[in-house]
């Protein structure tokens, strides 16, 4: 674009080597600098130039690409994750969720953030997914209390009934020097096994590898399932900061057997048997057949209105033992 006079009320956005016309038009002049001269200087900047006829001045605002991207992402998160919380809400915008939660519970901001990240906090029946979401000052939060009960113990094993919000690996610290035999996601409740010595842990891991361990899960899934379904799809996992799995022909073999127990209001209460134990296996398998678990904010699309992930490890059999969770699952899932 050549230097020259522009029509009334024009705003131009200048980048590395070009000028782009925006919405308004004003009288004024703007010169396009040579791209070779501005490449190093403006490589990380977007510049907004606006002529103001009223005051005969020119306003220039510079934003870094990082700032622009961060703002766009933040706005998208706020709009998406606020969901039903501010629908029909006439209250004025207040503070970030973790600030409000810290005040309500009289706890530190870091603890409030951890509670939200653990999926333990909800408001108006909606789980709070992102701590930085802006909520009205009068928001009332509901905080789940993590449960942890011992259901069996002898000289070799400690068997726990883990509630939602507890990281499996934290149990090794809590019950040191015992070591985990299995692991559950933070959002999944149910049977956790710890070995008290190396010998029994080695035997237990050997049974897992030989697929001699029998595990039964209970879940509430989206949609109606009328007959037993066997899902035999290979799974790959990206184990970065937060592990995520996906279906892939080059992945590890994985089998989930889904048995419907009850249909409730368009959803189905199911039992799942998993001879294999891949990361997020049940969650990704059910999502792959268009029946995601209610409350699964990672793999599900319409599960935001649930207070928890509706997945529970109900029974585990190994080393000649059968361990059954004492949790009232139907009450926990709200389907009594």
C-alpha cells in the first residue's frame, strides 16, 4: 500500500510488511515502512494506528503476539467454561473463582486453585473447571470432601477405597514405604492396592501382565445402551504434563466389555470389565462409540453439568483375593 491520503474514518493495522484496512475511516496519512527495515523491529509486534481528526492526533497501540493470543484464549475459556453459571444471571461480574473460593472457605489461594484443579468444586450443580473464570461475588461453592477408607489389610497388602480428588501417587507418600500396585485417575473413585513388601508387589504385577487380574468398573454414560458391547480398539497415550489417550491402529491392544445395567433418562448405568489396563482406557473407549462418561470433561462433549466423573472401580480380584468397594455408587451418582 502506497503512502497517501485516506478516506474519512479509516483505521489501519500495520504488521511486519503490510498494512491492512480495518473498520472505520478517517482522514490522515500513514506511511508504510520498508519490510526489510521493520522486520527485526516489528517481528514480535502488531501495531494499531488510528487517526483522530477531532484532536488532530494519531494513536498508536502496540501489542505483542503473546499478549494477543493469551487474551483471545482467555476470552474463549471464560465464555465456554462459564456455561450455565451466568446464564440468566443479572449480577454484576465479580472475581476469579479461586479468589472467591479462598474467601468463602477461608483458605489460601493456592489451596483454592488445587481444589478446583482436583475437580472438587462446583456451583449451582456445575463443576468449576478453570480457576480463573470470572464469577459473581455472591457465588456459593460446594466443595466435595475426599474420602479414603481402608477395606482390607494384612501383612502383605493394604487395600483402600479412594474418593474423587485424590492422586494415587500421593498415597505412596501418605502410607510410605508401601508401594502402589495399581493406579486410578484423580477423578475416578474406587479400589487402590498397595504392597507392603517387594515380593508381593512383584507377584501382583506379574498377574497384571498375565491378565489374571479381574477388574469391574461402574459408570454412568451418555445415551442408551441396550446390549453388551465389546470395544476392541488400540490405544496410544501422550504422557506429557497431563496424559491423554487416543485411538490408534499403532497403539497398544485394549479391550473393554460394556454391560448395560439400567437406562435412566436417556443415560445408561453400565458395568465395564477391562482385561487390559491402558491409560484412560474406559474413558476413551466409551467416547469412541459416542457414549462418553457423564462428567468426563476431557473426552466428553456435554458433561459439564456433572459434579464428578461418573466412573468407579467397584471390584478387583488378584492373588486369590476379591476386594469390593463399600461405596454406594448409585447414591454417589445420584441415580437411586
